[in-house]
């Protein structure tokens, strides 16, 4: 009798444990690429094809912002912070060379250019607007319009003026008004030329790097403060959305926020501890965004480290679309040593990129699914690969774009795709070593050259551009 009871108990456990494991979260999605026809693509009429960039990474000539100070060692620790002590300097000289870069966009056949406006150039001092800098962006928009390319403008892409940083930036909720003021000035200058507005680029990436890992300015390592800044960035989005919508022309504007849905997956799917850890980190990084914009409730929680919660009731009504940035996922492996447990691990068994993550196109499909719970049109605002050798870019492009096409076929409302980036550029704390460009840039001569792998993008864009009025 006892032997039977033990056998039954063992059998039950043998059944229940794996079932519990598998139900705890979905298995990490994997497709059989050998059986997939990568040419089986279809996109709806009016699908937006574009490229993306950001002011500090391409323009050059930044002196008075958080990044210039970070690069030059002007923060209290007095040391430079970029890999190999690089500085942005002239970057891609996009400030002067934008007409040439627009010609490159034409060569690709894209219909949209997502770029950011530089807060530090437009407002070099508190309350002071530099009308020449503002006019520069009017000229960029006009040059784009002249060749049938629509501008999509990001208001905050990791860069802000030093005077704002010195006031405590988004650490203080009362500083949000400065961002609204800046956004107001940009909106009034560009509203007749710009339909799509992104308020803030990747709030969680910015916050984790700037306030948790300490790799971005101001280089703090304070999890609780990180959670407060993230909350304030969401509030800043809500404030800017509501303000711009109240202005003349606001009703025509399409305003969204940009979220990087980088997933955190368990390295070992059969380890309950890996799963728990991955889920907890994922909840902080992605879940805090979803609950804010779906339910109006912000919460960032990580046991023993951080717990911050507050209602942001208006958030769900402040998205005309949602911008999705997607590159990859990372693996998490449990360890009782927290530093070890929180280490970024390449997901095992996949082809690496030059960054600390692999090629994982299925993740883009998942990201679309995950963000679709907000019930808003999705525009992919960034996707691309750092691949200096250009030996993976072509396949990367074909597979990730296949994932988008499949998501659309399965009923997800994806309206556009922007490749990151048009040209190689300054990859933040990693400097110029990471080569994301469709065009290679020789930084000594500023010569741009289309990479072989990028021709896949050009080919797909040309084959699937389906604009009724073009
Ligand atoms: C980010 C930004 C871009 C990056 C790109 C490649 O995600 O950090 O939006 O500025 O350059 O994502 O890492």
C-alpha cells in the first residue's frame, strides 16, 4: 500500500512539476527557419517604410548637453565615460550633410524618416529658444517633403541640455514643465509639416542605463531613483501629449511613445529559478510600461531592490499609436549572488550580433504580440543590427521583416517599419565601434557607402512600397 502511495505521489509530481513549469510562462518561441519561405511577404496599402536616427548620434556639434559632459568627464567623478575615450565630435555631420543623407534615403526608396530634435541646441539656456536651430529642423522637414518623405519627430532621445540635467532632469516631477515648454516650441514650429510625434524614446532603456547600470549620464546606481525617473518619464509623456493635443493643430497630430520590448528569457527553461528571475526582470522592464499604458497603473518592483507604484490614470488615453523598437532578447540565469544573476547573457544557441545580444527574429513577432495588448496601431520605430563585417545583415533584415509580415498576416495592426539606422553613428557609451548603418561611414572622410547586406532592405522596400498617392 505504502509503495503504491509513493509511486502515485512520484507520478503526480512527475506530471505536475513540468506542467507547472510550462504553464508558468510560454516556452521561448523558436521557428524552423529551414521550412520558411522568406519571400512570402505581404504588407497592407500605405505601409510605412523608413529609416531612423537620433540627433546626438548623427548631427555633430553638441556641446551643452548631458552627453557632451559625460564624454568629456565633466560629471562629478571627473572622468570620460565612452569606450576608448571617444567623443561624439562631428559625428556624421548630419547637421550639415542632411541633404546628402536625404538623397541616400531616396536611393533606398523609403517614405519616412524618424529623427530627433536636439533639445540642447534648440534651448541652450533655460527659457531661451535658438531660432536658428529651430529653423534648421523646419528646413530638414521641407527638404524631406520635397522628395515625398514624411518626417517622424522624436522629442527626447536620451539627450537634454546641461541646464536641465543640473536641475535634476526627470528625477524631479516638477521639472516636467520644462520638457512640455520645449515640446510646445518644437510643435509650433513643425506642426504643419509633421504628423507623427514620438515623445520619449525608450524610457526604460534610458533609466536602466542612466540610473541602474550607470553607463549613461548621470551615471547613478540607485534602483529606487531609477523607478522614480521611469515614472516621471511616463508622466512627462502624458503631460506633453495632453498639452500638444490642446494646441491648434493638435487634433491632426499622431502622438505616441517609443518602447523597446527587449525580452528577458530564462537561459534554462526547465529551471524554475531562471524562469522566476527572468519573469521578475521582464516585469520591471516591460511590464511596468504595459500596466501604465493599459491600466493606468505604474508599478516597478524587484524584491529587495525597489518597489515604486502610483496611478497614472490618464496614461491609457495618451497614445494615438505606439512606437516599437526591437532588437533581441537576453537570457537570465539564477544565482544567489545578485550581481551575477543580473548579468546580461547572450541567449544560448543563437547567432551573435556585435552587441551583447543575438539575432532573434521570433522576438519581434513576440514583441508585436506583447505590445498589441494596448490596442493601438503599432509603428516599428527601430530595428537593425550592429554588424561591422556585414556578414549577417542581409539575413537579419530578411528574417526580421518576415516576422513583421507574419504578424500582420496574423491580424496584428502594424503600420510601419523603420530601420536603425541610415548610417553608422555614435552608439552612446560604446562609441563608434558598433556599426548599425545601412550605409557604412568612413568617419575620416564622411564618405557613405551602401553595404551589401543593406541591399536586402532596399529590395524589400522597393518591392513592397504600396502608396496609393505616390
Ligand atoms: C537605443 C536607441 C538607439 C540605439 C539603437 C541601437 O535603443 O539605445 O534608441 O539610439 O542607437 O537602439 O542600439
